[in-house]
């Protein structure tokens, strides 16, 4: 029976403004109602179809496992005008399950091969489906998010690993907590050798691999993916810190190679890397790992080519600024210095909090000023230190030709207006602004810093650190 005959006031007799208000109210329910109601609403009439179809196709979530793939159905349905409606694609790969008896063992060669096959099939299928899509260069491209996990991960992530080992003492006598952590983080996902030849996809503009799931990509798989995204503007990568030096080395290589793409891919404008860590998985290594020199050098080189760069926990701001100064001097000697276009820079530092003397903070601020002096288009530079109950950040910001330096901490920092550090920043401001440098100290309540990253709420670039 039609809608018109079952309602006291036929839909098409309602004023157009009222009909639009009703559909807007329904669209506001989408986050809580899920996607199924959208399809039902779109089938009510032509008017409802035209209104709700953009909501249906705005964000596409695809699930792929060894036994099932949504990609073929997506490829059949994504025709004609629907392609233009897609803004976000989320591809999740469901990996091999494991039992409690297996969770204290590292992944076997068979499991690694099966997971890599699922990963390869998923990426190959999606890239083939999207390879024929085109968009006008003046219109926005699509954001692609990749994620992978085993259904068993969520069950084991919430467990107390020590207690879980006691429970399995008789069933799994070889159970090791160190292996259980490695099982959760998983081996780096890589392409099967016969399936690493992906077609180019010209409509993907943003690539994201977020920390909400623990599995990460190898250097070679990242290279293959990025190589075949010729329109890529932004990369957000949130890899997890590994539990030992040997495994972490492979992750450092992946991060380093990703940063090196800034010099190779002229379309890239911004990169954000957030190295995820947790007290449960990393204990005393949490936020205290040795930094990789190659990664820091790659980050410096990336800053020469990008508009925005944010690196959290993977390298140290002090090391970055020192290497930036060295690299800048070296390029000046070549006679063809790079045209630096960096506007936004966000880094982490590892400070003793509170420091025993102001020297550590002053040294950081001074080397940062030397880097800022080399960046003619700089708008915001922020450096922050993670901590629970203790925190520090500084921000240099240029807005409407007015420069401001803000230092925030849970401890008192002495006035610096007459210091050599402040004079160095005054010289920086002289390059970027028309007015004298403003300075402000922000006292931070230690009680509000419940998580190591809680201080990020005070940052101007907090939304650029990760997605």
C-alpha cells in the first residue's frame, strides 16, 4: 500500500519546507540508527531516494576475510552517479583467528601466509574496482582507511595477560607473555609476491591507517600502495611500537620509507605519524624507546617538501631540530637550497618533568627557533611532551601578521622576555610578522593530565596529530 493512502495527511500534500525538515530530522538519526534505515528510507519515493542516497554513499565500509568479500557487491552497485557521492572508503581485513591456547605463541608461518593472502586479495580487489574511477582535478578525492585485525584480538586485548597465563598453565605450559603481546600486535602485513602489482587509483586523495587496530603494514606494502595512488595528498599512519628491538627495526624502516615519499610524490602535502604505545604492552619501554637516526633524517628531508608534518613519539624534537639545522646548512652550500613551504609542524619531545634546571627547556626552544628561522611560510610550530600528571608544550604561531610564543607546563617557568632564547624568537617573529612578538605562559592543571596524550587538548594542531 502506498504511503499516500495510509497517512491522514498525504506526504505530497505537505509543504516542501516541512517535508525537508522531516527528512533532515531523520538524517540526524543516521549515526545511531545505522545504515539499514537509510536504504529503507531511500526506497519510499523518488524524493526520498534523491535526498538519502548521498548519505548512503558518503562513507562505504567494506569487510574482507578469507571466506567473504564485500568488494564484488560494491563494484556492482557503485555505478554512474553513485561514484561521485563516495567521500570515504573504509576497508577492514579480518585475519585468522587464534585460541587461548595459541595466544602465547607467535604467529606460525602458515598463519602469516594466510593473513598476507587476505591482505593481498583485499587490496588487489579494491584497487581493481577503483582503477577505472575518475574525478575532475578541481573536486575533492576519496579518503581511504585501511584496518586489519583478528576477531580474537579484541577478546585478548582486554585480558590481564599475567592472570591469563596462570589460567592456561595446564593447557598451554609453553605460554609466554612476551609472545602473547607479539600475537596481539601481529606480524607486519605484506603482499604475496605474485599479487604486489596493483593498478593505479587516481581518485584516492587521503590514506589512513589508524591505531584503533593493532596490525600494521610492512615497508614494502606501504611502498606498493603509495606508489599506486598518484593523486595522494595526505597520509595518516598510526603504527604500534613493537615489544623488542628486532621487531621494532622493521617498523622503523616502514616509517622511514613512508617519510621518504615526501620527496618522491609531488602531490603529497602532509604526513602525520603517531607511534601508538600502551603501558600494558610496553611497560618501561613506553615513551622511552631509542630513536632511529635514519627516521629522524627522513623526517627532516620530508619537511623540506611538505606543507604540514606531525610526528608523535617516533622521533624527538631536539634531534629533529639539530638535524634540520645541519641539513639546511648543507643545502645552502649546494647553491640550490629547497624552497621550504612548511606551514604546520608538530613534534614530541622527551623532557624530564619537571626539569632540574631551565637549561633543558631553553635549549629546546633555542634550537627550535633556528629551524623556524629557515621556514618563511611557517604558521604554527608546536612541541609537546607526553606524561601523566606532568606535561609541557610550546607553540609559536603567526596569525594575521602577529607572532605569539606560548609556553605551557604543569610547573612554573621563569620569565624569559629578557633571555637569549626570547631574543632568538624575536628575530624569528621579525621574519614572519609586522608587530613585536607576544609571549604568554599557560599554567596547566596536573590533575587534568590523565593520559600521556592529555596535554594535546591545549595544542592548536591537535586535530592534525592523528585521525
